[in-house]
C-alpha cells in the first residue's frame, strides 16, 4: 500500500505541472488583433471642390435719375414685377430754383441793365446802317443814269454797286447783332427769377394742377431687386434710385475659390448645387473663371488668395423657385469622375516611405501592401495599382499593427 502511494505521487506532480504549463501557454499565447475590415470594390466616383457661394442676377439694371431734379416718393417695392417700357418705377420733377442772395441779385440786375444798353446800341447801329444803305442805293441810281448818258465811266458804276452791297451787309450785321443782344437780355432776366420774383409766378401761371413729374419707366422685364432711394429728395443727375433684374431667367452663382482649387477647375465643368433651401439638388456648369485673384482674410484671420468663379444654372427655372438675388448656396464643382473606378476606403490608406500603402488581409494575416492612388475625395480613393476587386483591407490601421500579424474582424454589437 505504501509502495503504491510512493509511485502515484510523481505522476500527480507531473500532471499538475502540465496543467500549469498549459494554462500559462494559453494565457500568454499571441491573440489576433481586432480590426475593422472592408472590401475593395468597383464603382462610380467623383472628385469635387466644395465651396460656399451666393446667387446674383447676371445683368442687373440700376435705374438712375436722368437729370438733376426732385425725386418723388418711390411707391414700388422690392419683389414687384415690372414690364419693359410700361411700368413707371419713379417720377422726377425739375428742382425748385434757389433764392438769390443780395450780391448775386445785384449782379443779375447789372447784367440786365448792360444787356438793355447793348440792345439799344445795336438798334442805333441798325438805324445808321439802314441810312447808309439808303444813301448807297440812291447814289447807285444816279450813277446808272449818268452811265446811260455816257457822262461818267463804268468804273464809277461798279464802285457804286460795291458800296451798295457793303451797305446792305452792314444792315444784315446790325440786325443779327440785335437778335444776339435780345437773347442776352432774356438770359440776364432769367437770372433774376427766384421764389419772391413775379417772373416765377408768370412762368408757372399756366400750371393749374400739381405736376406729377416726368415718369421713369422700367428698362427690362423683371423684378425689383431693391429700392436704393425711397423717400422724396433732390438728386443730382446719375444718382441710383433702384435696381431691377430678371431673377427667373438670369440668375447665376458667384463662388470665391482658393487659387489652388481654381487651377483645377475648367469652364464647362458640371456643378451640383446643394443646401439651397429647396428639395433636391440643382445642376449647373462653370461659366467663367476670372484671371485676377484677390486677397481675402478668412474667419480665422488667415490671408487667402481667392478667385471669383461664375456658375450658371442648367436646369429649368421652376426647379429653383423661391431662389432670389444674394441667397447663400453650396456648390460642388466636379473636376473628375469615373463610372468604373477601383475604390478603396480612404481610411485604409497611410503613408509608407514615399508613397501610399494598406494592410491587405489574407488567411487571417495583415500584409503590408504598397498601392498607387489616382484620385482621393476623402471618402474613397481610386486605386490604379496594388489591389484587386474583392481584397479585404484594414480600416484605420493601428500604429502597432505589423506586417504578417494575425488579425480578426471586430464584432459589431
């Protein structure tokens, strides 16, 4: 009995040691790293440049005062439709003459006196010219009779005819001088017209009713965008009154792109208009890229070089009903797209040496695989070399993941 116990004791010790060794091996045996996996697939991809923009009318018309005068109160309101050549958008009347001060009035009175005196001188000159003309005509008649009787020579007749023509020319000159002096007198008297002058009342006597003013009509068919000057006031010539544009058919989008992005954009590139407030997205195309860049400070205080780019709508106007002038929109300019690109998630890419690489999973192990990328839109990348359709890749690979390391798909709860 004692011998049997002595023999079983080493066996039990060996078994216990094996169990402890197995437990330690199981505890410290390398386990597969839990990772997220996704497959490389083939599908459509587009590369866009996203930016905010605002709508504007391509050809807005600013209605201004044609002459200096008094603008009547503008009753038309923003949003009202107008018809070219029919709708009266504003009215203007001549400005009231300003009152004359004492010095200006005395100068005007002196100018009137001088004009009257000059007119009297011109009339006296006309009388003298007529007297000389009459004498020259009578002298011409006498010389003709003497020539007929052969008492004097033809030279005397020619001299008399020449003196008669000169006398008639002097009469015409004096008559023209009178007309000029009368105009000067009228102009001098007009300088005296003021609020307290009888001449002003005489000039306005035939206006029995208030003058409604000269109408200013709409230059185009469209909508009133804004009223710049609404209250009645006196305006100089060329002052802006209101702005009119065709919102339905002449609307476009102005986008300020970074100069580095503008280099990639070309006229004719398709555009997707989003977040404009209506249902669905709108379509458009790049119409114009200005060649001149300007500096703009961002909200973070960073100076950026921006380029103004114009986008035109390509869809029906009814699809953007309610969109007006100066509204905020977001645009996505498509600079590249493909319907059959080999796509890998951008989250699977990481820098390796001088290029890009992914961890491709085969038989439960992660293999470091260099790849060549064509385009990347931040969500998916176009793979041109290194992967095939259906390959499994590790998403967001951890920094401690090594080549040929065992990996396992993380369970999604």
